[in-house]
């Protein structure tokens, strides 16, 4: 399945597909939360924060957007790694994390919900270490601060 995945740079015309994928993926990960209520907030955040400031790499399969990663190239902050639920455990996220490491080769940092065991296991497998804990100011959920350093 990995051979069918194409990584490329984000284009403005990808916005609708990327936002729909974020909504679908997060809804599967956290079914108890109504992400439809958060769509307008997310669209505004995408348009005003992520798209203008992050380097975004998208993954396509059969010309359909199936994943993306957003990285601030200046700080190395990885804000989003999203993969279509049907491709979880397919290697797609690993390809996107490799792209993120290429964007910020001196290191990446991210916040991950402490109850997202699958994501924590994934990031640990890809060389990230837990540096500490915080509380997400938007959701109020406890998060781990994780970092990947190429020399560690």
C-alpha cells in the first residue's frame, strides 16, 4: 500500500479535503466529541495560522488526499499529523513523519493527548521522547510534550 502513496506540497485548493479529513479522522479517534461543532473554529485556524505559517505535506492515494502533516519550519513544531482512519497502521503516517523530519532536520516538538495511546506509541516508535506534561489551553486535556532530536 505504501507504494501507492504520493507525498507532495500542500496547495490552496487542498483546503476543503484537508479540513474534511481532519474532521473525519479526529471524529473516529474521539467519537465522544462532536467535531462538527468545531469545524468553523478549525477552518479559521487552518486559514489564519497553519496554512500561512506551516510547511504542509499532503499524502495522496489515487488522487485523493489521505493524510497531511503540518510543521512550523522555524520552530520545528509539528501541529498536526492526520491520516485517514482506513490507512492507520499502513505506513502512511510513517512516511509523513519522515517528511516532517526533513522539514525540520534539527528537531521536532509536538503535543499529544495523554489518552491517545496509539499516537504516543507511534511517536515513540519514531524516536520521540516525552519531555514533560502540560494542559491543552483549548481542550483542557492533559498532553505530553514530545520531542525528536536527530542526534539523540
